[in-house]
C-alpha cells in the first residue's frame, strides 16, 4: 500500500514539476499584466493533480514516444527449487499457471528504501511543522482582546459578510493577521490604536476577504501538500507563489474601482506593516515576503493596468489546456502471456527414463498492444540442450547422468524488437533421472500379491533405480520429488513382522500380509510403528530417508512371495 502510494506521488511529482517551471517563466516573462484571478486560475490543474494524485494514461501523452525504445526487464525466477513431477501427474500444472505469471521487475530494494526515506521525511516534516506552530503560539503570547475592540472589529466583519472569528491580541504584533487554518482567529497588536481608523478598517477588510474566500482552509491544504511532497522543491516554490497570488487577489478585490490616492495610501500601509519581522513569521496566507515579492505586490497595487478580460481568457484557457495535456501519463505497456512447448529432442537418446515436470513453459511479452498483435506463436521457441545439464550443482554430460534430480537450462529463441520485449518465465527446469530402462513393460505380480490389492508405498513415487538397474539390485529405489520427508505408507493391511536398524538397511521394517506375502521397506528416516503392531492399508509407517548404506534420500522397496523376491514396479505405474 505504501509502495503504491509512493509510486503514485513520484509519478505525479515528475509530471507536475516541469509544468511549474513553465508557468513561473510564463508569468514573469510574458504574463506580467495578467489579472489577479487569471493568475490563480493557471494553477488550478496543477493543484488538483497534487491534491488528488490520480493521473490518466493516453496514447496522445507527450511522454509516449519515450517508451518506444525503452528496454524492459522481467523477473526471471529460476525453477531450480521446484520439484519434478511424474509425467502422469501433469494435470496439476495447468492449475499453477496463474501463479507462474511473471511480473515486471521493479527494483524492490530501491523502492523499499525510497518508501522508508519518504516516511522518515514525512514524519520529520510533521514534527517540524508541529513544533513551529507551538513556538509561534508561545512567541505571540495570545490573549483575548478588549470588548470594545472586539465589538468594533466584528461589526466590520458583518459589513464585509465574512465569518466572524474570535479576536485576540499579541504584544509582539504590529498590525493584524489571520492565525490558524482549521479554526482561524484574527490577531491584532496591542498597539492597534496607533493606526488611524481608515488603516484599521482597511486591515480588517483585507483579512475579512481572506476569510470570505476561504483562504485559511485553502492554505491549510497547501501546508499538507508541502508536507506530503516534502521531497519536491518545485511544489514548495509553486505554493509560495500561490500564497503571494492570494494576497494580490485580495488587494485587487479590496481596491476595486478605487482612485490612485487610495491605492497609494494602501501601499504605504502595506509597506509599513511589512517592517514588522513578527508579522512575517505569523502570516500563513502569504509567503515569506522577500524584497522582490514586496516590490512586485506594491507595483500591482499602485498600477491598474491589466490585460483585458477577453484577452486574459484567451491566454489562460490555452495554458490550462496545455497543463492538462502535459499531465497525461504514457499509455501503459500491455503484457501478453504465451505458452511454449519445450523441444526436448536433444535428450531423446538417453538410455534410461527422464521425467519432466511439464513440456510447457511460459514466456511473457510486454509492449504496446498493437505491437503485441504482430507476435506469432511460431516465433516463440524454447528447447532443452543436452549440453546444459547440471546435477548436484555441477555440469554433466548426458551419458554421465545418475539417478536423482537434474536441472536443465532453457535455450530461448525469442523475437527482438524496439516495440516489445519478450522474456521467459523459467530459466531452468527440473528433471528426474530414473535408472529404469525405457519402454520396459511393467512386471506382473504373483496371484497371491495381486489379491491383496496393494497400493504404492508413497503418494507420489518416482523410480530412481529400477529392478536390475545395476548388478544385484533386486528392488526399486523410489522417492517423492515433492517432499524429502514423505510418509511411507503400508501397501496393504498386515502385521509388522520386523522393525529395527542395521548398518546396510538403515531403519527398516517388514510387513506380513498373510498367505506368505511380505513387503520390505528400507533406509527410512524414522519408524512410526513397532514389531507386532497391526496396520491398515495406507497407514503411515515412517518417513523416507537415507539411513544405512543409502547414498540419496529414497525408499528401498520390494515384495517377497513364498520366499522369492518380486519386482513391485506394477504398484508404482
């Protein structure tokens, strides 16, 4: 949530920043005579964008060409940690497809660091802002004004039809100003009576117009924007200029149709009030007045020349439209997921069995929607090369493979274009090598064993070393590729005839199923049954392991019928 919020703020900030500079340059170089209302209207689209950080994408965005040549990268999550499945259990693969969809790489660590920095800056800005408000209130030493002054001031508020707010006094203030954003108050200086009645009236009316137009609450929003976008100096520059524009807007409303003498008197009063340093620190509706800004404000008060409203409208409307046009984000790049069939012809000549999780792998292409339509399925190819096999972390040749897990690197053949980028989801795939000769028919169980309706001793058995895979191997070594601690199950009901440990067999047990039929389980990690215990088909006997002389985690399993060993592979197919 925070990452998405930060990403949205960064996008909006990047879109708004160049426009702020453009508007400021236009105002100073070409729009000096623009009316006070028109000056404020120019900022509206940028303010709305900052206050509601929701941008819209469009193919007509001026930034759209920047994405044409962009190089995209995708997460290539290696599948080495995924466990191989039997070919006959591949129906589960389709259910996992949605979970395997690749996502564009965003530098997660960088984004997390940026989010942390933003939060720290946000907290720091809130702390500094809160402390400054506390220190300001202490410095002002506010207290209630006298009833006579309060009554006269509130009468002036009534005449200007503005909100009547509490009236306070401060010993460090020379003139008057609005204090507070959420609950504004009018603060006057204790030497208020030294001003002439006309000056008092002009000052009160000036602040009343601020209240009438809701500027204290608007400036409260500005303060929140400065905190939220603390990392962007252009936002602070814009808000400082808007506060200055609000002051000139009120000046214009107050002096509308007034003669030059009245304007000069008002300018002199502003100049006198500006000599009070405490007044600068207090004012929340105007930016900190520099000499240049004060000069600009006084010049706008004295000189009435301005751009005619029709011409001003012809200027402001295109500027606002230009800002709205520039705030469009580039149209997002579309993603297209494709399924590619692996070419495994290089592995076809292997002597024994190779079990592959799936012959299908996934590739994602990203680019403009119209460009993705040009990609043909025949252009997306992937193969497994016999020269890119690794076992136990080391490269091996096809004729050097041993029973167990193998990883094979995918050789991608993907189209390249400036309009799209295709990347394979998988970089490697897991295989399981079984030392079971290819196309060997399943052995037939003796009639006595077949009547027991036996099942496999593992839920997901894969043969590592079949019957006779090397001289004297009269058993099958099986394992569960999904679980190195898989449960060993009773193939049929019976009684535990033996349970113990030996240096060769490790933890082992023998089940007697009656009629001189026994099943043998060896190299278990642990035993969950004891000698003489009765078990039912499917009961857990222990866990597969590599105890005794076993080289890998597997279950050494065979059947005995009438004292003769039999190949149990029929139970595993």
